[in-house]
C-alpha cells in the first residue's frame, strides 16, 4: 500500500524554519547565515535559501559584516524593523497616550492627546494614533494593529467594551467606530490584563506560568495567568476584584452602574489608602505620596502599612484560596509606593489566614505598564501574522 503524503509539507516546513529563524534574529541577532544554520539545525544550503527568501520579502536585511578567518567576511542579518508597525494606546480619564513600535519592539514614536475638551473618544484616539505614527516616520498604512488598554469589562470574544470604569464616553459600538475611522485592526484590552502581559514578559513574573497580579490604584483589579495564559472569563469580568464582597464593606449592589460604592475597592483603593494615612497623621496630594511618607517615617509609619496590608490581604487571600498561585504581584501606584515592605506584610498576613502561602512581590514594570502591555499584545499578534506567512 502506498504511503499517504501530507499535502503542503515542504511549504509547512519552510514556514516553520522561517519562523524559527526570525524569532532567533529578534532574540539574538544580528546573525550570519552560518550562525542561523547552527542554531536552527539547518544545513548551510537550506539556511542560505531561508535568508534569501526572507530578504526578498523584506523581513530581514544586511546590517554589517563579521570578520572571520580566511575568505571574505560573513554578512550579518537582522529583522527589518520597518517591516511592520504596531501602536499601543493607554486611555486615561484626562488624556490618550499612544506609542508606535516597529516589529522588533522598539518604540519609535509617541503622542499624547488631551481629552479635557473633546467629547468624541474616536477623535481623541484618532489624533493620538496618527500622531504616534507620524512621530515614528510612518503612516497608518504600515500599522498592522492597534491595541487600546482600557479599564472595565472587555468581552474576550468580540473585544468590545461593555462597561468602562471612569470613562463615561466609552460605550458599545465604539470599537466598530474606531476600526472604521482608522481602517486598521483595532482591539481593546483590559488594562490590568495588559499589565500582567508586561509583567510576564519583563517583570517579576517572567518565566512564571501561574500567577495573579493585583492592581491597586484609583481602582482595583486583578489579572490571572493560568498555565501561561490569561484567564478572562466568559464575559471578561474575571478579575473585577474591586466588586468582591468582603468583610467590613457594604455589598456593591447594582455594580454595573457608575459610581457604585462597596466591595473590596472601598478598603484599599487610592481614596481608602489616603484615609488610612490621615488616620495616623500622614497626608499627601496622592495616595502614593501618603504611603511613601509613612514608609519613610519608619516605626511611626508602620501602622499605615500594617492596616493597608491587612485590608489588601483579604482580597489576595480570597483569590489565592481559589486559584492557589505560587506568585502574587502587586501593581499600581499604591502598591508601588508600599514597595517590598507592603508586599512582605501581605505575604505574612495571607499565610496566617489561609491554607496557602504564595510569594508576594511588587511589580517590576514601574513605567507605563498598561501601554507596554498593549504594545506587547499587539506585537505578539502581528508577529504571528507576518512571521507565519513567509512562504505565501
């Protein structure tokens, strides 16, 4: 009986080899053809054909030479930065911040647009996105994806925003409006989930497959990563820990309405942190200022950190007895201000009130984690598209 041949197998193998080479160039480049062959296990002939194919498609370029022994110097190759661009957007109550990165991940353009006097969110995002592309020296035609980080519920199936905390002009149908306006693939991402992506890529959770990240700022949120993947829930509500009913708070009835009080958020969010500080004689314009002042005061400020940790541990413990993660990352302005002193207190408190004892640390992505997460999310998707179609 004749053996059954799998159609397209040579093409599939070429695509897999191309993808492996491109990933190596991103991680370790620039590289010579011989180095690519060694790292991928390909013969010299196959590696040379691969490089020629990628160079013809504009995905790699020559960037120099490597001096060797006898014979001519070997050409060095790297991924062509301008083969694709992505834009990440962070939507804040008073402004929209956009950053443009090339396919290597380098941020090459940035723009901010105030929303103080703008009623139309599409117009604000449009201006910020165009500004970032222009600052990068490119146009929207070369942008393959835009990811917007937003607070609130993002439907994982449709990427539509169903409820946005602190953004009253954010509404259903906005995603379609933005896609039509920009003529570019646009995706919404929950802000805390995007922070977790940034943390997993280059922060305290790098190399960790199971962890939770708790965001404590003006609002409170949670991201869960299980087996290396974000868990968003059926409606995108997984992680809305701010509405978690906990002891010492009123249940957040009618939670889908704006301005609803109650639940875990009333214990630990920025306003609550400021109130704790005031109780012990520490004041500041922002919650982070209050926490930093208490931390700097040593023993005098210890009660502020103790009380905040006790409150925060209620939400952390509730999460950990369900998911049992080995790692908890505290992020957001309040958490960053408390630093290791706050994390250590939360870790001890959680271990004392539950059957689990996860390690609790502070985020290591302190600068624009939402924006960074949006860019990383966009890059993952676009690299799949670009690197997965090299044999087309």
